């Protein structure tokens, strides 16, 4: 990557953005984007793109120095509330609270009539999960395999949408259901991580991109269950 155009092109690829998608978001023509690939990023756009992709202006312009700014040192969070560890499910009462199964229809989550998963009330209480604000979904893709194979039944706490690094969350993205680990990047960028990082690279979404692509955090994944995909030979 010898030019700013090469680096700009690589940044779009990292974010899984086509030149046409980027052009539509910035209200320019795809030809502008292709010209910047060949001729380099204009000086007047360097600050804008550096902020947009959370990289150093100098790196984007010359390729020198660190690519990303040093991470900010966050304020010390309040001490977490000490909760007793959840009991093993086998030690809990056999009766469970029904958590309704949902699926995506016309870009929205809707319940599937008559289908639910029973989870012991003590387990919900130990995690601080309200049954009335919980749903079950099927793992929609294989990006979290082998930890969460496609089709895994997941329980989601819709009251918990705060991003905690390394935790699993369900999302709606342009009306499509997704499940990822989440973290926050620089300048409030939301980063989506997959367990299968070889085939699913990290994705970054600024607040503007999240709004434009209707990227919404549905809730925290607090329970899952699945069958082995095949019987051993």
C-alpha cells in the first residue's frame, strides 16, 4: 500500500463496504471513489476520512507512523455488584419459565405462536434477567462456529444492551438478524467480532453508519443450547 488511495481502498474492504455503498453514504458518485483509489485521497478529505475510519491522518496520507490512535484510558468503572454465582441448571427446580421463540419477519422480530423454551426461574433471577423482557432466537449464521453453530437456540435479555467487551449480543442490521461479540473502538465506533475470524473479519460501524444501516442492539445473549451437528462414526 504505497499511496493514500491504496490505504483508503483497504479501509473500505476492512469495513465490508463497496465503493458504491460508500459513495451512497457520502452522497457522491462512485467515480469519485474510484478516482481517489487511483490518485489518492484529496487533502481536503483527509481529516474527514481519518475520523470516519478511526485512523491517524498522517498514516492515511503517507503510510508512516501508527495506523490507529492510542486507546483512551477509560474512567474507572464502579465496582461491580457482587452476586452469587448461578447454580447449575440441574440443581434448580425442574419447572421453568417459558421464554417465547421469535423470528424475523419483514425486518422485525415477531413471536412464533406456541413455541418457547423453559428456563428455571432461579437461573433468571441469579442473572438479573426479567422473563417478560427475554426472547429466544435461532443462531442465524455460522460466523460464531464452532462455539455457537448455526441453528443454536439462544436466549436474549432485551433489557441489557450496554456493550461489554467480549460478551455476545443479538442485533438487527437492515432487518437482518445477526449475533456477534461486541466492543467499542475509537470515537464511539461499534466493532463486531466473530468467533470464526478467518472467514468473518471484524466490522466497524460509526454512529452515522449505524443509523444509516439501521444497526440496532437487541440484547445480551445469556443462554444457549444446541445439538451436536453429526453423530460420530
